[in-house]
C-alpha cells in the first residue's frame, strides 16, 4: 500500500506538459522523464526536423507526443502556440520553460542586438509564455510551472554576462510568479543545472581543454551530468509530491556550487 501511494504521488497520467526547447539536451531529458511517468508531451522548439526525430524516439517508449514549431523570441507566436495546445488537449497542466542559449562575449564587447536576443530568448519568453498559460491553469484550478535556470543563476560571469543575467532573472521571476499565483494553486519553481553534457557544452573538451579540466575537478561528484539527470527534479516538481513547494530553486550540479 505504501509503495502504491508513492507511485501515485509521482504519477503524471492524464497531465499535459508543454516543454520549450524540448527537442534536445536538457529539455529532451525532461520530456522523456515526464513522459515515462505518464504525461502527454508537447515540444515547442524552432527546429522542426529535430523535434520530429525526438517525438519519434519518445513514441517508441509509448509516450504520447506533439511538436510545434516556434521562435520563442517572437512574442506574437506565443498566443497561437498556447491556443493550439488547448485546442487539442483542452488543458496545460505542466509548463517547462527550458528554451535558451548562451553567447560568449565580454561585458564591454557584446552588442546591443545580441544582448536583447539573449534577454528575449532566455528570460522574456519565460514571462510571456507563463503569462499566456496562466489563465488556463487558473481555470483548471491548478498548475505546475518549472523554469530552467543555471548555476549562473548563482554566479556572475565575465564570459557569458548576458546569459548569467537572464539566469539570475529566472530565479527572481520564479519567486515573483510563485507569490502572485499562489492564490490560484499554481506552483512555480526552478531547476538550476550545473555542467551538463549537451550541444552547448560538448565542444569544451577539445576547444578549451584547460577549462574543461578545471570545471571537471571542481564537480564534487567527479563527473559531468547528462540531460536525464534533470528528469528526477522535473518529475518531482511536476507531480503532487511538490504541492507544498513554490518559489524554490533546486540546484542539480553534482556539488559544483558548494565545492
């Protein structure tokens, strides 16, 4: 009976999860985890070819999937995205704001155009989409929003200053939405990944071996993470197990930030 109750606590059957950037990397790892626990997965991403491949892969695991093409920096595309999901499923129970990228540049050299692009993709789109999904979660009586930050939500960076600025903003936005929407039974939390092997970081061993060595040595668990390492935290925050948690951030970095 105890095991059955625990299974139900994390069960996502009947839930619909909308995941931005869910076609690769961390987003894909989270999509797989939520899907294996019963959620229907909607992937919103720019590259429709990669999204199709990811949906086909998840389908082999008996995960119901849907993919929608979107440029998250274009605010005018947000409403049609949400409308399409609602038209098909009549609900959005889980929103994972994962889409994002980084541009390497010193603070003095980054262009205004590049700065604005990172702001729109990494931070503004999180607010735009959360605001668009909000009335649907409110009418449903509940909802779970999971924002993907970074260890750079905690640290500053002179190498990716626009990225670290947006990721710091993610933590504060998460807290603000959590307070504002608690009355509507909507939980808003964040996951802060550390060094995860994805398309954004896979080139470091060859391109900057010294930095790769220093990073690896600082990770307390002695190894880089993989996208699937984020799935457990996402399942927890998407499920009934986290019903009394809101405005919090879970650091998933192998002990990097405490070492």
